[in-house]
C-alpha cells in the first residue's frame, strides 16, 4: 500500500510524456491509441457475444443489439461489459460533448421520480396552477350521475 502511494501517478506521467512529444509524434500516438482502442472494443464485444450465446444456448445476437429482459432500465446492475461500453463511447467524445452528456444525464436523474434520483426523494407533484384540467362537458354524464337511456 505504501509503495502504491509513493509510486508516480499515471496521469502525471502521461502529462509529462505528452508535453515532450512533438505535434507529428502526438498525431502518430493518437492514431495508434485509436487503433488499439478499436481493437480492444471489438475484442470485448466478441467476447461478450460469445458469453451471451453460451449462457442462453442460442445463436449470438448482433453486436449493439438491445439486451432483452430486466437487465435494462433504472436500477439495472452495471455489468463490466456495460461499463466498458459506456467508457468506450465516452472516450470518443470531445471534452465539451462529455460535459453536455453529463449535464443531460444529471438533468434526467433529477427529473426521474423515486429512488432512481440522486437525492432518493420522489419528484414533488406539480402545483394546482401548473396542471391543465379540461372542464367537463355539460351534456356528458358524470361519474356520480349515470346516463339514462331514452326509450
């Protein structure tokens, strides 16, 4: 544990190395990193498809197809594959796009009712002035007064 604390931090080393690279070197490194990330993503997707096919005993689904069942939606467990997929997609976004995405997710979480919200509190109901309720038609039967048939 003490060795880890005294060891150089990855981000610090990456920053120092990046500062030493020339523009053509940076371009070459970025291209190689992009290739590596694509290969890794493809490999993870292939492994995921194979595992899914092995579990179900059915032919593998197309990569990127929505997973059936209760695994999706609020409160679904975050699997390693799903986490990797999110990270992979997030890494391809610019810093501005990452900020926009985070803001949208946080806004949706605030709007979601119940325990899925960050504060765990249900969204309060709208005020009386915020709800538009249509006025009942005078000729329509009301629930307290059943309609009668003319004979």
